[in-house]
C-alpha cells in the first residue's frame, strides 16, 4: 500500500529537483539577477555571487541543463538569461513565500524601498507601480478579474487604446496576453503576460520610467512619467511619489 502511494506521488513533476537547484544560495543569487530579463556573462554573474568564474560556470551549466536558464553564444562569449517568462513567474511566487532579508545598512534599506516602489519582474513592471497599474486597468474595464486570474477585454482596450498600444499583437503566440502575477512586496497582483510586457516597453520608450543603474531591476518614475501616467491612465502621483532625492542622498552617504 505504501509503495503504491509513493508511486502515485512520484509520477508527477519532480519539485524537489528544482527546489534543490534554487536552494543553493549561489544559484539563487544568479537567477535573481537574471529576473531583470537581461543577458549577462558568467564573469558578471560570478562577481555578483562572490564565486570564481569556473565555479559560476558549473552552477550555470546545471541551471541550463534543467531549463531554468538559457545560454546565448556570440562568438567566444556566452550570455545567460532566464529560460522564459514562466521561470520568472515561478520565482516571483517563491518570493511571496520567502522571508525578507533585513537590511544591514542604510544603502540596502533604500534599495529594498526602491524595489518595493517600482521594479521589473522579467519584462513587466512590479511593486507599487505595477499593482497601481493593475488597479487602474481593472477600474477602467480594460481588464477584468475572473475565477482563475485576469482577462483582457479586447473591444474596450481597442476603443480606449491606453498608451496608444494595440493589444492585438499580444493575442498571438503561446504566451497569455494578460495574467495575474502575485507581487511579493505588495502581496497583491500586478499584471504579467505579453501585453504587460508591451506596456512596460512603452513606458521605457516614452521615458516615463528609467533604470537608475544599468542591469538593475529597480525602475524610477520620471517627472514626465508622473504627469503622463496621470494623464493617460488616471494614475495619481501620490501612489508613487516619495522623497526620492532624499533616498539617493542617504544611499550615497551610507
């Protein structure tokens, strides 16, 4: 009887294999760095993780083997990135369950605040900004909540065309146009999917959000962004505006 139960359980996905891979702190650090949807060389990931280049290459080979990370080769150089948006979804879900490391310095405290305020989760916006956008899309009828997540109202979207985005290209392909993604810092949903990626791309294109530092997940809403988001989506500046200048001065002095 026990063997029969074990066989039934073992027949499904091997969660322990993935958990074991991500349970290693070095590999977890590398994967977290790649959530910004940016290809990075092994040398940079090694430096971020505090290990040697050969050790980093061993870890990355295991992540590639198990389909968590993909590798792109350009001549003699290799660049690594997440294997796809489904990996970012799984990581964000794990982050909801994971404890938050208490900041050990003023700089790390400001960085955590900035992550909570606005960041990228793979190719879409997360944090307070992402949740606020999700709320606005729902309140305007562009997106509606269903029993198992979110659903795009195509006619309403095409009629209003927020940010001048045509939603039809996002309906093509295997990736969902819109779906709910649990936000680890807000404990609520932001929007993910192909259309959420198009929204984020448009916000960068307009200069309404920028990355203060290249390669980081943190994004900052610009002055033009506050005005544009209020004008185009009705997003109140009070949702996100903080004394960011004070934050930057404090981080620089820590």
